């Protein structure tokens, strides 16, 4: 899970290690983000990966916004990342072996650091692949990012912008990494029009938006293409039990851990019920223009019981949001980007304790949230990016403005 504490390492050391590793590996194969079908080495053997992001942000207030009014979420208070910070660092590797029967066996491991947090396992997965005719069939088991398609999965993860999209933070509290089993079919020639990928999974769902006592959760992933267009779709059904979140009055730091509802409801809200998350993305890459347009969104529908120290209420909520991303390549090294986001949350609480519970959960003040950010990116050499960005975010109570400069490096090496 994201809150592993058995690995320890300071963020400064993590950044140094990842930068050194990326520099050493940069003469090898470089990928901006590894697609799921490329997660194992292209041939039998091993591969090393490294990535690091360093950001320097100046903002008119704590950045990102520590909490949002009107969004149930996890109740986590975001760490202030103004100034010079380690945004993300990662070290990992993958191994592949080919058997006489045509089955490919592989394993992946990646350890990451975010901000001031301790090291955590981002990927620890075993995988088996077999070809049904020309079409690869793979079975993955272990810890991995939730398969939602590259646009949704990678959003906020060594991304073009320093902040996780509004809706990703609201629905999954950032990176969505869980333990599970995922079966995926992929068309042999993924460039053909029509259905290209189908994936089904079963997950422990013990990280937000699930809970430690949640039932096993199924998921479905689809990918299709038509000419210059590529579409991804995702759906997951969860059943959180006693999912704790920090109340609006709490100032608990950002830990990804969930408070224990069985101990006390002081400073805590607890949800029991059903949660359905659906998402989709659409990307247009015209052949005759140096332009990429992406539209992506997620929607979370929850129904159940919400408890706090003030009482209990029947709860129904819907959190919906998305973003439009445009990237224009000025030449081989320079790119201009613009991202516009919107987040809307709606809640209905009924019962004698509804008013108090709404106050405790921070749902009483509720307005749509908007974010607009622009970027100018330079790729001075393969595997390195320097990105300048500026933006503004408007919520129910305040407006945040920022400018920043980021350095990102990613590299892979396979002998």
C-alpha cells in the first residue's frame, strides 16, 4: 500500500540517488511513462528504471491548498510544497524470462518517495503472459497502479504539471496504488482501429477510496482507437467499511493512512456503504498538426451512512470532475501546454444528525472548484525536461496563485 513504513529514506537522499541513477541510465532507453504492455523488458533479461522530479514553487498561500471545503475525500491535509522540494523520486527494475512453452514470466519492483514522506513500494508485481494467436494475454498479481489508461493513471505522477488534477486528488487522494489481480487482453496490433485492450481486476481496496475492512472490489478497463483518436474507459465498484477520514476541524498531516473509526470519532468522520468510480479519457493526435488534445474525467458515486461525533446521517454523494489538456510542440525541444480543470461535488444528508455531520465533514460550504495552469517545457536532452508553470485555483473560500520551475528526469536501461 501507499503507506508502507518498512522502507526508510530521506527525501534528499532519494532525490540524489534517483538523479544519479537517471544520469547513469540516460544513455539507455528513455520513456516518459511506461505503458502497461511495455512494463516488462522487450526481451528476456532485466531492466533498470529511475526517475526524479525537483520543484521550486512560489505561491500566495500554502500550496497545494491544504484542504477543500465541500469535498468528502480522505480528509488529508496536503503538505505545503512551496520553495524547493523533492516532488517525486523513484528507483525500480523489471525482469523477464521466456519459457519453452511460450509463456513469458516477469516481475517488477519500484520504490518511491514523495515530498517529506517515507519510502513506499509503488510496484511489486509478478506477471505471466501468453499469446492467444496474435493477441497477448497477461495476468498480473501484486501491488500496482490502478489500470485506468495512461491519461488517468499518470495524471500527477511525473506529469507536465506539479499538482495532481483536482478530481484525482478528490477521488483517490493522489496516486491510486492497490494490491490485486489483473487479467488483460490486448490486440496483437494495437494500432488497428476498434477495441484494443480489455482488462478485468479484483482488488483488496484497502486504500482510499476503499478501507482496511473493505470487501474485494472488481474493476473493468477498456481501450479503443479510431484513426487519430484514442479512448480509455474505467469502472470500479467498492464497498468501504468504516472508512475513516479526518474531520474538517483536524489539521493532521498528509500520511495516506486512515484513522481508526473503532477507537474514537473525535476529529473523525466514518463512511459505510457503496462507492462506484467511473472514468474516461479521450486523446486526439492529429497527423498534420504539432498538437495533442486530451479530455479526461472521473465521477464517484457514494451511498451509505456517514457518522461523526455529532451523530449519524444517511448519505448520498457525487463527486465529478475532469480536465482539458492541450500541448503544442513549437519544435523538437519546446512545448507549450494549457490545462483547465473543474470539480463539482454534490451531497445529500438525511436524518436527525445530518446538520452536525455535514459540518464535521466540511460539506456545509460547497462550491465548484476551478484550476487553470499553463506550462512551457524544454527537453534539452533525451530523458530530461525543464518545465516552467503558472496557474490559479479558485475554491469555495479562497484563490491560490503560483509560479514554479521543475526539473524532471526519467530513464531506463536494458542490456
